[in-house]
């Protein structure tokens, strides 16, 4: 059974009385917020794209919100361990989630979850939009998508991802279906360990988020073969798109956002959103995001809520097309 939102776990009558009694206190708390450190939960290991994007924002938010925003990594179960921790946290604004698009993909790939990815969270803001990039080891003979297809017809290929149900996996599954190759998915607990194995040759390819892949591309350890958006990206101007490589309509990117537990006062959600948006406008952060291939967004809570609903439906359709059975 899906976990109910925090507020719905109370009897209706008691909740009504509590809301009336607490209204002045809630307004005061929102005005004083924050009075101590805030925890940003990242449900993946350090070094991955979500961790990288989130830490840059946390550092900038700490400068303006009046308290430290401390990142805590809680990896495991395709991001669900960290998300569940936040869903069950007190809805006071002092614990919130930084997650990737995986947050709205998981509901279509897992039959049983301890929380509802939509009902148990209050959307705060979209942090960034990021293309995926198809990468192979520098030592690989693959230089183009066509080379990869030729190789895949001579031997089985393993492709890595940041975890089951991740955008990286779904991009790989989509390519597998469209190319007809017999590829095996190898899920990892985040992009960092997957990229390490890719460099070492334990897996042959990966569709990865640019923030985590770019350092390896720049150092020459990995080769960028194609990007998954319909247009080339400024950071890799010589790398063709999957569309240019012969896969019309191949347009898959990932994104990152912030969520608070359901029931967090709207005033506090708005304050967190405003400080995150301010952080995303800082020139240093914009430059660092650009170097990683990430485009800052900084949407308001209402816009982000509508965006996540639309994205959930899009990823559901991708899961159905790839015929991935819920676990």
C-alpha cells in the first residue's frame, strides 16, 4: 500500500482543530524560518550528477537563506531510500529532497513503494535541465553510433546506468529497441560507480547525464559518441545528436528538482523556492552548470508541480514502449 501523505494520517476532526490553533504559529514559523541548519537529502552516492548539481545549489543557498544547507547522501533502491526518508520527515522545511527525473519514473517501474511520489511531496523548484550523452571508453573502437551498432552485432554489449528506472536506463532501453541490439542493462547505485566500470571496460557503453560524464570526457577517459537531445549542445559542439545518427525523434534528457514533505507550509516552500532560484542566477553557479552541460531553471512551486505531472506521463509512455515490466 502506498504511504499516505503526512496530513492525511490524522483524524479529520483533530486535524481541523489543529490547523485553526496552529495557524498563527505557522505564520510566525514561516517568517522566522530557518532558525537552524537545513538538510538536503540526495538519494545517490557522492560524485554523481544529482549530487554535483545539488551541492552547487546548496552552497549558494547557504549564503542567502541565513543557515547552512547541509547535503546528506542516502543512496540505494533507485533513489527510494532517500525519498522515503524525506516523505516521512517532519513537514517543517528543515528536510527536503534533491532528486532527478527518476523521482517521477519510479512509480511506473515498481509495483510497491512506501510512498507516493506525487502525493507525499510538495514540489519546490526545478533546478536544471540536462541532456544525456552516449559515452564509451577511450580505448573502445567505437567512434560513432553506427560503429556501436556494428560492434553490437558481433558480440553482446552491457550498458550501465545510475540505477534501475533511471533516465539513463530508459535511454539505453530505447536505443536497444530501436537498434535491435541484444544489450544487457547493468544498474549501479549512482553514475559514479558506473562510470568507473565504464572506464575500466567492465561495461561497454552508457547514456549518462552530462554533469557526471563531462569530467571523464574532458580528461580523455571517455569518448562522447552522441547526445540525446534534438539539438547539439554547446559544451560538445562536435558531437552529433542521436537524430543525426539516424534515430528520428530520439529526444531524452534528464532534469533535477527539489521537493519538501507533503504538508510543509506553503510559505516555507515558497521561501525555499525563492532562495533556490536566487542561487541558480549566481554567475559562478551558471558557469559551473554550463561546464557540466546543465541549464539552470528555477521554476516556482506551481510551475514545477505541473511540470512533474507532465513528465510523469511522458516517462510512463517510454516505459510502456520499452515494454519494461514493473518489479
